[in-house]
């Protein structure tokens, strides 16, 4: 059977730590890798265009989007806060708001990951802010609610996904439903829009175990993460089995883009 092709745009919202880039590459490489693993399981070919929305502030043209050049636009994670009002973030919010409006809302899919999850929901009218419950870091089991199980067409009750965030979406925008949560930290961990244009996840399916270990170690050395929390998270990473739902989740993203969910 001939492979189906997808053309995706990645809005790159940050550059990983140098130690991560050296071993595992930048965000374009990390996202391409996990999406390629999922695409092989789905007999798909993926072509990417990458856009630096922070420094270069480059974006896909609205003309290209209207002409259906891209099947979906993926928004990456970032060390920045999605609720900040720095010029590049405001430009990103405006762009994502435009894409969630006519005529684009029925032309291109939107996938938001971590910061991308937050900023996409902010653009839709939701509220993002610092989580008073603090950090959520490393290997984490997020729980699918009943709608999440139905939406993903799965019997799974939990998804194991790496995390690195202390901000959250505290208020969902109108027209979005929650798919997953964590009891002790994040109410809105994954969402989907009622019009089936947008899907988001707070976690990092692109982060492998070693990437997570490097990030936790370096963020602790710089004083960003508390040592007690880091020690606990590194211990968990070392003890747990290798299985996570990172590729499985991206397979679901591909199904979503293909209108199979």
C-alpha cells in the first residue's frame, strides 16, 4: 500500500540546552525523530518546514495555509512563559488566534506541546499562569478522564509522559474539552477543541529519558529546580521501566491530523 504523505510546519519556540543539542539535537531534530517513529507505525511519510518564531520571528504565510500547503502546525515547548507579553509571544498569540478563526480553522490542524499547549489555549481565550502547586518534572503518569478514553479510543487509564513545567492552563477557553489531568498538579493536561482543529498536551513526548536527565541536572545546577525535587525525579527515571506513551501519543496526533479521531 502506498504511503500517505503529511506536510507539517514546526513553530520553534526555544533552543534546548547546549548539552541536549550536542547529544540529541535541537527541537527540529527531536520532533522529527519522535514523529518519524510514529509515522513508520502508521505507514506515513512526513515532510517538515521549520520556523524560528523567537529570534527570526518567521511564520508560515497565511497564503500557504489557505492553499493547504500544511496539514498541521505544531508548536513546541519553551523555557519562556506563555502568559508573558514580550513582543514575540504576543505575535505568536496573534498568529495562533488568526489560525483559529475563519477561514483557517477548517483548513489546518494545530498541535500544541507544553508551552505550545499553553500558548495555543491562551490564543483561544484561555488563562495561563504560574501553577501554585509548583513544578511537575520528569516521568509522570497523567490520567485520562472518561472523555479522553473515548476520544483516544483506548482502554488506557494513564499515559506516561515526561514533564517539565510549573505553569499551567488554569481556565480552558470556550470550545475546548479536557482529556487528561494529574490529581496533584495539573487539571488541564491535555485538551481538544470541539471543532477538531486543535489538540494539546502539557507533557513532552519529544523528550527521551536521557534528555530529561540532562535537563533536570542542569536546571538544578543553575538553581531553577530545587535539589530535593530533582533528586526524587532522577531516582524515578532511573528505576522505572523503559515504556512510555510518547510514540503512542504522537501516533494519536497523526490520527487526529488525518481526521481519524
